[in-house]
C-alpha cells in the first residue's frame, strides 16, 4: 500500500494568510520617482530593475507591491529584490493575480517601514525564460538567427511613476529593428527610443498615474526589438532527478534524466553533414548549433555515467575536480566537469534525451547532528546547465530504509510535494521517498532541499539480517531435503 | 608396482574430497564460462548485439512491461508496414519467457535489475548451465574427470562463445543448454528405461521447441539413435518405454507452441520421429507375440505381418504426401543437402552470411585442438559402444556434416566435439597419470641397469625405440583404462599394459598441459578479438593506440527516434529492420523476420531502380525516410553497396523483366562504382544515395571509396525525388527523406530544375521544325 501524503505548500499557506491584498485596492503608500529597467538579452532575458521609491504615508509603508502584466508573469521564472546599498535580499512573496486590475502581485517586505518623505532604491532582478521568439521561425544551417523580444514599455505599478526608462541590451550590435507604439511615443519626454551600439533605450517617459488598475490597458504600450542571436538557446523540457542516500556505502547517488530541445529557429530543409563538417572545420559553425554541453558536478563526484535510451554515449568526457592542495585548497572546492557530446549536433528545433548520474561521498552533503541525534541532508534541487531554462523538474529523494521523524525544507515554493515508498535492492519494507514537482525554473533555482531524519540502528541492520535469514532458510531446506529419503522402492 | 608412492587416505575421505573438488571445479568452470563472455561488456558496454537480438529484446520488454497475455496477443503494426506482424504466433517465445520469468523473480526478491541487463547476461548465465549439462552427459559416457574436461571445453570453446557472448540475446543463448540437457535426460531415460526420465526429456524438448527452430535437430537425432539401436539389434523395453514416453508427451507438448502448431504431424521434418515411434510399437508387438507363439508359426506370421504393415505404412505416407496433408521438405532443409540450392531458388536465405558453407580455417578457429582430439574421442566411443556411445557417434557424424554446410551449425557441432575431445584427453591423462606400472616384459631386451654414458648414440636409438613402444602402448592403455573405469573395477595388481617410468609420463603430461594452455590462450584471444564486438558499435584504434568508438548506427537511429514523427515509415534493407524498430522505434517496411519475399523484393526493386521508377513505389508504401549504410568514407565493408547485388537478385526473382542482374556489372563482368560503372548501377537509387555529395567532401580531388578501392566519377549523383535528411558522423548511416508530390502538380524533377534556375529543355520545337520541313 502506498501512502501518499500531500503536504501543504508553503505558498498555499501564505496565500491563505495574505489573501486580502489581491482583493483590495492597494494603498498608494509610495511613489516611484524613477524606474530603470535594464534587460540583458541572452538565451534568457535578465531583467535588472531599479525602483527609486518615496514613501507617501506613515501607515502601510513596510510592504512595496510590485506588479507584472500577464505576459511578463508568464515568462518570469525567478525574482529577487534587495535594497540598494544594503546586504542581503528582501523577502519577495508572490501573491497571485489581483482581482481587479488582473495584474500579478508581488509583495516586497522592506527591512523596516519607510517613513513618509524618505526614499529608497529597490533593486529587483528577475529572469525571464522563453521571453523571445525566433523570427523567421525557420532558418538554414548557415543563416544568421534573429529573435524578437517584447516587453511592457511602461511598468505596471499600483503607485504613481514619475519617470521611467527601459533599456534593452542585445547580444550583438546587429539589431534589425525596434518598435515603439505611437501611444507610448506620445508619453516620451524627448526622444522616445535611442539605439546606441547593442543597446536600445526606450524613454524616459513622462509621469504616469498608477497603471495597475482596472482601466489601464498595457497592451498598446508594448515595445519590441528584433535582434541577431549568437547564443545557443537550449531548453530543458523536463528534468527528473533521483537522489538516493546510502548510509552503508556512505554515498549519495544522483541521477538526472534530461529532455532537452534546441530552441533556435527550426532547421529549414534538411541537415547536411557535409556542410556541418565543413563549417566545423573552418570554425564558422553557426553559434546556435549545440554540439556539446557541459555540466558542473559537485567536487566529490565520481563514477559518473551518461547514457540514453539506446545505451552508453561514448563521446562524453569527465574531468574530476582537481585535488585540493596548496592554492587550490584556499580557493575552496572546485567543481568536477562533465563534458557531454550528444549523439548528434543539436540543430534548431531538435530534441535529445539523456541520463546522467554520479556518486558522491555522503559526507559532502550529509551531516550528523549530534545534539538532536539526526541526520541532516542537503540535496541540490538541480544542477543547472548554464543559462538554460527548465520547464519542468521532478525531484525524488530516497532516504534510507527505516528513516523516521523526517522533516523536509524545499529551497523555494514547489508546486507539489508528495511522499511515497520506494522499494529497491533487497528492501523489506521499502524506503521513504519524497517527490517535488516544480515548473518554470531557471539556473537560480539550484538551492538545496534540506531533509532531517533519524535512522535507528536496527534499521541499519535490517538488510543484512533479512539476507542472512533468507539464506539460512534456503540452506536448511536444502539440508533437510538432502537427508530425507524419497525413494519409493527399497 | 608403482612409479610413485602416493599418500593413502581412507576411501570415505577420498570420495568426500573428490565430490567437494568436483563441485568447486564445476563452479569455477561456470565462472570461467561466464566471465570469458563478458569481454563485450568490458570492452564496450552492456548492450544488445547484432540484429535479431534487438527484436528479442524488444519483445521481452513488451513481455516484462505488459505481461504474458498481452505479449501472446501482440500484433505489431510497425513491422512489415503496412502488413503488420502477429508477433505472438510467429516467434519462438521460449527466450523471452525465460527472461521474463527471471526478471519477475528478481523483482519479487526486490532486486530491481533492468530488463536490458537480464537480456544481456542471459546467454553467459546459460553457458554456465550448459557446462553443467555437458558434464552430466559426458559423465554418463566415461567418468567424472572426462565430464569436467568436457565442461571446461564447452565453457570456453569459441564455437559456442560466438553465439553466447553477453549481449548476444538470441535463441541459441538458451538452446544449447536445452539441447545438452535434453540429450542427457534422454540417455538417462534410455539407460534406466524410465518413463519418468522420458517424460522429463519431453518437457525439456518442449522447452527447446519453444525456444529455437533448431529443435528439429533433436526431433531427428533421438529417432535416429533409436533407429540405429534397432538396426544393431539392441531393441529393449528400456528403449521402448523411454522413446514412447518422450515421443508421445514431447509431440503433444510441442504442438502447444503456436508457431509450431500441427507441424509435428504434418511436415516431413517430423515424420522420422513418427515413423520410429510406429516401428517401435510394431517391434514391441512382435516381441510380445513371439513370447506366446511357437517359433515356426511365428516365422510365417511375422513375414506376413511385416509385409502387410510395411506396405500399409508406405502407402499411407505416400498418399498423405500426394494429397499434401504432409508438407514436403522446406527449402531451408533442402539447402542442407544441396548447398547450391538456396542460391538458385531462395536467394534470401543464401544472402545471409551465416548460411554460407563453412571455410576450413573456421574449424580450427572455433575449436582449436579439440578438432583433432575429436576423432580420437569418437574412436574411443567405438571401443565400448554402449547405447550412449552410439548416440555420440551418430551425433558426431550428423553434426560434422551440418557444420560443414552451414557456418551457423558449427554451434551444434561444438558440444559433441567437446565431449569427444574430453573423452580422448581424459583417457590419455588417465593412462599417464596413473601411478601403476605394468610388469616388465622379459622380451624387451633393453638392459635398464646398464651403465649410463657409456655409449651415447646407442642410448639415443634405444630411447627412440622405447618411445615408439610407449606410443603403441598408450593407445592400448587408453582403451584399457576406459574399460576399467566403466566396469568400476579397481586396477588389477599386475597390469599387462601401462607406461614405464616417470620421464615418459612427464613428457606426455607436460605436452598435454602445454596444449591445454595454448587452447585457453587461443580461446581467450578469439573471444576477445573476434566474437565480442556488438556490431552496433564499432571500435577502431587511433594512431596512438587508444580505442576510438564509432557509434554511427546509434547516432542515426536515435536521431530518427527523437526528431521524426512517431509514425514516419522508414525503408531500409531488411538487415536493419529490427535495429530500427528497437532503437529508433519507427515503422519499417521489411525486417530480419524474412517471411514475405515479395515485400523484400519490393524494397530491393526500389533500391535498385532509378529515381523515377522508385518514387511511385516509395509513395505507395508511405515511405517517409530511406536509411542506407555507406562505408566508403571510413572503409566499413559491411555496407549496402556490397549487399546491393543481393537486393538486385531478390528483386529479379519477382520482377525478372524489370531488374536484371547483368545490367549492374560492367561489360567485362566487374562490379564497379567508378567511371566504368554500368548505367543501371549509376542510376540506381542505392548508388545515388550512397555517393550523394560524397565528392564534395574531397574538395576538388577525385573522391575515393575506401571499401571498393575505386575512384568515383568526377560528377556526383543528383537527387530529385528525395533529399538528404541526416548523415552520421562517419557517414556510415545516411537517411533520406522522400519528398511529397509537388504542390503545383509538376514532376519533381522539373520542379527541382526550376528551383535550380535551369530552363526547361525545349523538346517540342524540334519536332515542329521537322514538321515544317516535311
């Protein structure tokens, strides 16, 4: 029997407690004196926004509400905030869609209430995945690839915004075109849009009343930029991680099953190996073709394996972490690197699946807490491929057989967490396993899942005892059979 | 008299120690057999090899994941597109069932072993069991020590390893064990006259029928053995009960396998067993009557009875054959008698390399020293000629013949060679390891005590002479020792035959040990270098000696799997059908289950015709992709151009008017791909697909085909109806996509020319001008 325990999610609890902001009009406690958003376009869009705010009231001045339009909310995978000049981030809470304005609400808890008249600069960093789309949608092996990025020309905010700008940095100066709608143009203080080098600046724009309202339609204010892309756009369509703890082997085994896709424009016509080999030879290969991937594994990783549905992929190379000695030791542990070469170069639109696994010493990620008599285990939620969005991640952590008193602390709000029993080599009652499911992840989501648990000594001995008893039974049955005379005729 | 004083132990100590040693030795032999088959896993990886195993693996996965009922009713719509294949009714399910049972047992014990690893390691595991079964059978023939020798021989003989390395997941993997255990139990049944053992033999026979088409070998070997025993006048009630039990239960059981069905009573291959069964009943009946009726009357009665039953039986068989109730011999069977038969009438069978006649070096390569110990062992069998020895002699004769006509049947020869060689070597060792010394004959005339060194040349001649004597005595002693052990008699105090002195013993024993060591080295070498390649993955050496893996097949199959629609139909030559189904998971037109010759010929025709002719065929069969193997770049000789003539021949068998083999040769009768290649060759789809854009790789200098060692024409082929879709890293696998019809309704060639900016050739105006002048 499988007992499935649906643990209540942190987010759900938070939503229940803080339900009211999404249904109430937000008090105009602040004014955005200056908002500068800088978007760095790469395989993902990295948005660095700075909100200079000034407090307008002495009440409700400890929480700053950030709002995103539906389009931006759909692509935003990670969001973090901090006050300029301060160390340490501020707590950002996703509250969901606002009932009236339909904008998506985030609450930034300020370190201390901001008294009326004082100002502060908030730095809000977010990562947008799948925020650009290829144009045209098809390209040959040799073509340059262009993508289009669209963004809200002016920020949605429940507060008045005095001045704002949007700066978009393309990866190359080759920006084919950019578009600013006439409605937005009218709001510009002087030149509505300026391109210099690889950067296009929209604005600054004139003062705006609160825009996160029912009456304001942000759609006519969206700007777009059509730029050349020379960075591969890989997407992890799904990632399944299984982490299995063994106390007998003092080992943590992690296995990742990846489904990846090259999100570059789809290959027009057919793949020509000849052209590929020639361009490879002449070092003129299109930058969006992905011939290899590299994965940073923990420093203690060993016994690495790499295979796919049809077997071992013989083209991978594993570089173990250098031995910590001398200068290297002072630098701290370095990562081991796994260079993977997919069976075929990934052209635009091509898929590939593979499985990577490795062993690592348990001491690197588990600690024995002597005070409470518990094990504390830290399992990374994912091992990110650099600058690659992960659409769906399922992580399963398998604890030793007989583990009790388990507490689980995921690094961020996961959509779903469940408990089940996993039965593997010579288990008698099975091992407790925890599944975490999350969507829309970025490389920033590589935090640790902390798990604490107790393992009684008897549980450690369970497996050898079971095997011993089974062998004894077999031997004694054989011994008895050997000594029973079963002939009929004497 | 003894040459050496041996320490004495109590008899019970000796028996216990011997039995423990035997168990240890058998365990070690099984270990050696299994580990020598793991070269493929160590050198490459745990992967399914070759072609047929991929299908077995795929079927096993269905069995393991969906259960036996689903597997039994499995209709595979992706094979033989668009016909499909009723898999449950067209396979021998024994192999998959075995893996499925092992898989389920392991999982019930909470050992979650991957089904692939079960499949990969099945053959090595069963080779351990084969060694044990061979030990048991040889023990019946001679004694335990011969049994152990036979076990180690079969454990590491390349002839058997070639079909049972890890990953070689084919029917033969378990069939050889079943063959040996069935024969062993048959011998036991015959010795004891036991119905229980006869039934047990039938059960294992049933397992064999369910596992391998080669079960017909048992179906004919056991009746032949019984028949020969009858001819030798060795009819006994033991034979009667053993054979009747085996035949009745075994035949009924074998008919439960759907693929076999009613064949045991309807085809000529199985008639011998039925005939011997009938004959045994007659003779048993006659024996009973003889015991009740007086001798004179019996003679008369017997004559009439035999004549009548003979005529009746003969007429019945002839009648049934004429009315086609009994199917005549199949073509595959004929090709065993006439090696040229298949090439003439069933090219599809002849096109398989393992169906070719065996080359002489193959015998030495697969069996090494066993091949010359083998006749000695068979001759030693004649010395005693008990029933089981008769069996081995018949088996040796039959298997030798079959191994000679078909490479593949080397496999059935290997066990009997191992047994016979073990008997021979064990007899030799028995003689020379025995410490007993015969009484010195007085007539020898050699003064053993004469002073040494006095006359050196004389001594040399003496020792030569002595050696000759020794050699003569050895053969005799071998037989003698066999006889003594057979009767379980202790050695007599004064033997008349035997070996003198320690030195002669040493010479022979050291020699024997040397040969055994050479045998082990040879087996290891052959196994590691020749039989452990998965053939899905190729290995080559880099200049610095490190191993370079060529993984083009999996690269291309995986590309198909990941980047084409799930229902895209792939056409390839039938060799790759199972691999495409297993690795790429896409529908194929033809595969290694070559049941439909016309379908294969259709593919052959599409490959060997010009684009214009092939295109309608391709479109009618919904072909989306064509996959070919091309080795010209890196020199992989098993490619499609080298197999091309078989495609032509098989297509010619069905369309003799359209495809003609001579058209593909140069006027001088050579098979060429260069400038001199014939027009039919150059225009064939296969040629075009193989060399499409190949010369561009050589950037100006003429392209060179490394397999055929020929320079290609300067102008490469052009393709109008298909386009290149994928080419693997070393160009071994090339995949082409079949273009859809032109949306404007043009001929694809015209459309292509238009896209290329060429003007359509004015063809009409010339005739108009002619009309004007007329």
